[in-house]
């Protein structure tokens, strides 16, 4: 009988140690990625054109996916907003301007990043996880190559840049789709809908800051999950799932933090 | 290649392990392992599956840090060293991994060149060295192929070429002949022997092929249940006093299995020291 609590205690201790180990690893990967990007990237120990290859894999291959998704989201949001605004007082004239503000400030970068967290985050974790379980990561280390420097830093650069670019394309698609929905379903004049008067420079700064932060977080979280893969294909699957959940969670948390910082700096007028 | 380098403390040992203990969350893998491999020596490590052989090799390579004990490789204390120092030691060590660990996104030539490119070798000589090394393992002209186009035996040979292209002072081979036919096995051990004769380096081979590794190594260590069960000259392995070692080496299945099962209850002897 005495063994039961002792075993539970041992299990709890092991889980706690594993959690501490995981958090330490995440901090190490994040610090290693940022320091690698700032200090050591330009030493040229990576294959030539690696950033361009990653930009193609992350950006070009996600473009259609992001634009279609944000286009549909734009249509649904404008349709629902128009339905609501016409119930009491006709506020259709304000929908386009407010929608543009919301897109630039939050919805555009955040939804783009959520899409990238699923597609790119899973890809990075699966790739690095496979390398981990087949000992390729150890083989890198045997040549005194730092896996974070070699594998995550190029993806970090590419993801930061392409998240910003894809956010812009996604916002454009969403805005255009919303405008078409407003015009065909609620007869909103396009000149009235495509109105940027509510978008202030602060909104653009905050929206792009979010895009950069999301673009930085996705490869770090996904790379960390990949580097912690254990065992065989099952371990890679678990790492991929963890990467999607972790990257999406990071996007939501960063959205909250950056929005809060924006409110502190710019106040309620934001 | 046996010359002393900066940071090397004297002594003739390439590898010195003292009371090395390694455990993972669920279990202890190595317990108090003590071994010494002199420079230019050839150590074969044998033992039942899941006995900690590959983990021991990774500890020697500095890829795993022990929970307790000292690991001295090429004169450096890896257990206490910072990662940068360990990485510097690894440049002088070559390793063949059990599952080859070839980079699937690089060609065969780029795989073999990898330790040279990242080890600071002059770029102008790399291509020739890679071609010579591939010729040495019987894969001349395979530079442009991808690892996915190779058979298991060919991958193994590419792995050996990559592990030895930088002429390491210490070469670690994890199951260099697993899954290969006897002819290829013999060729691979001939290759390892020729490489060692050329470089004068130290070899540590982990293998389940007891007869082949006993023919290659000058000393054998048997790991069982994470402990060094026996260390001695390769020639004495098949007549070892320890019945477990003897039956395992001879491949006496029924007797060996019974002894292995019983061995859990037997207090193992003190860790062996090979000097």
C-alpha cells in the first residue's frame, strides 16, 4: 500500500523535472536562435541559398492557403457585421472603415500566423523531428555544428519576413472579399467600403509588430518541439502535434501581450 | 595523429571513463562504467541489446553528459567542459551512427565533405579528399547521388567515409556491420583496419557481431545491464571465466539466455579497468 503514494510521488517528480527541462530547452532554443541570427549567421556555414529556399517553402507555398482562408473570413465577418448593423440603425457606411482598422490591427496578422502555425509549424517540427530520431542532429553536433544555428536560424529569418509579407497579402484578400460581400449582399458602395480613414500609423506599427513576433515565435516553438522528438515515427508525430498546438498558443499569447502593450502606449484611442 | 595537442593532459589514454553513470527518466542505462582505451588501441564493446552500448558511445563522443563520473577524451574532461570545448573535441572525433545518420537533404559528396567544410579545412582540397575517401570505401563516382538512392551497405560505407574523412584521432563505430552479409562485413572491417593503420588513431567499435568484432579489436569489453561485465584481450573472450560472457560470446543460445536471465540476480563484479 505504501508503494502507491511513493510511485505517484516519483511520477510527479519525474514530470516536474521533465517540465523544467522542457522550459529550459525552450529558453535555450529561443536564445540560441536570436543570438545566432544576430551574431553568427553571417559566418556562412550553412548551405548557400538556404534562406531563399526556406522563404519559398514558407511563403510561396502558403500564399494560396492564406489568401483563400482570409478571403473567406473577410466575407463572413463583413456579412455578419452588416447583418448586425442593419438591425437597429443603418450603419453600413461605417463597416468598411472599421473592418480595415480591425484587419490591420489584429485579424490580418493573427489569422495569417494561425494558418502558418498549422502549415509551417508542423512542417518544421516534422523535418527537425525526423532528423532527431534518425540521429542526424547528433551527426551535425559531431561536426561541431550547432543544430539551432544550422536548422532553426534560416527558418527564423524566412518565417519573420514571410509572415509580414503573407499578412499583407492576406489582409488584401480579406479586404477585397469583404468589399465584394458588402457590395453584392448589402449594396455598400465600394468607395464607401474601401476607406482607410480609420487606420492610423499606430495600427500599422502594432499590426506589423505582431506579424514579426508571430513569425519569430513559430520557428522557435516548432524547432524546439522537433528537437525534443524521441523514439521513432510516433515521436515525430507527437512533436508535430505539439508544434501546432504550441505555435498557435504562442500566437494567441503574443497577440494579447502586444495588444496590451499597444494599449499602454497609445491608450484607448487605439 | 597520436601527437599531443593543446589542452591534452599527458598520459597515453585516448578515452578514460571513471564510474560513468547515465540515467533517463524511466531507468538507469549505465552504472559505474570504468574503461580506458590507450591511444592507437582498438576496443570492441559487445553485449545484449539495450545494454547501454550505444549510450556509452555517445557519452564518449560528448553527445550525452553523464549523471556521475568522469569522461576524459583526448585529454579533455568532457563531463565538466562547456559545450564549446566539447564541440572542439568532437572535431577530432569521427563517428559512424547505427542508422547511418546521413543528411538526406545533401548529396553523398556533400555528406562526406560535411566534417571538412565545418571543420575549417581549406576549400580547395575538399573535393579531392572526398573523392579519395569515397574511392577508399568502394564508392568512387557516387558524389552526386542522394542517400535515398543507396542500399543499406552503401549507406554504411558513406557513413564510414564521413566519419573518417577528417582523419580523426578517435573513431567511434556504432554497429558498423549490422544487417550486412558476411562478405561485406569482412570488407568493412578490412577498411576500418586499413584506416586505423594509416592514421594511427584509436577505434571504439560497438557491435552485436561478436566474432567479427573480436577479430578486429585487440580488447573487448562486455556491457551487461549497464555495467561492465568483462574486459580482456579479444583472444580470451571465447574462453572467459565468466559463464555469462563465455556463453554470450559463443552464441550458445539456450545456455546464454538462461545465464542472462539469471544475471539480473547476480551481483555483478566491480567495473573493469582496461589499461
